[in-house]
């Protein structure tokens, strides 16, 4: 789904290049409707976490064109960051919200008590690469700190899958939200 109808509030720069908008499957189909409550459950979150390595391989082999979660209409990218301790590339498949010239990602970590490593990597070095729809795009991340904007973007994640409400209720930590723009 494109964000063209969402208003200018989601666009950081009207002149910046748009990101591809790659999504297949349907969130409104039977499978898509069943996926959200399943992903919100603790067992569903565990199964999805266990599928993450497989999803990473599918995304890598298809250059971000296909994902294990694709048939249910969930938009997923590969985000490659630099490990803050190792200095090595670290790649994570992440759900995202498309904002035209910005992609939003959230460090929900399925509601676990600790932040996902990729968020710490971006705080240490905000440069990275997004793989989406056959393209590898250098990006720069910025942590979203404005509470109103965080709430607005979080609501967009909940529109994608209600599991994010469950993830937020499972932890007391703040879920880090990042805006990714072309570098």
C-alpha cells in the first residue's frame, strides 16, 4: 500500500526519491486476517522468531522481492547495519511502514524485555542498507523522538498487524522507532 493518500505528515522531504513499494499477498484475505491474532500470541511470536533465519535467506536470495510473510500481505525489508561491537555487517528482516521517501522500522523484538541488536547498531552508526524489490539502497537512520509522531507511526504499524499492540503490552521498554531515508 502506498502512502500517497496519507498526507504530507509522513514525508520528510517532498523532493527525495521514493522507495519501491513491494508488497504481495493480502492482509484482508483469510490467511492475512488469521495471521495478525496468531502473531500477537506468545506462541505465534515464538514461531515467527524461529522463522526469521529462513525469511532472511528468502529475502537475500530474491533481493528483497519475496518474504516468508509475503502471502499474508506483510511488507518486509532486509536492513543491514554495522555491528557496534564486531564492526561486521548484520542483516535483519524487518516489517516496515512505507512513507514514500522514508521507511519506518520499529524495534519491537516481539515484546521481549531487551531491544533488538539492530537498534543499538543504528544508534552507534546510523548508516545502513535496505534491500527491497531487487534494490540495495544505502540509507541513513534517525531515531524518532517526538512523541506525537511516534504515536502516529506506531498506529500505522498496528494497521499492518495488530500484533504490535501485543508486543508493546509485553514490555516496559520504549519501542525504538527509526526513519530510514536514502543516504
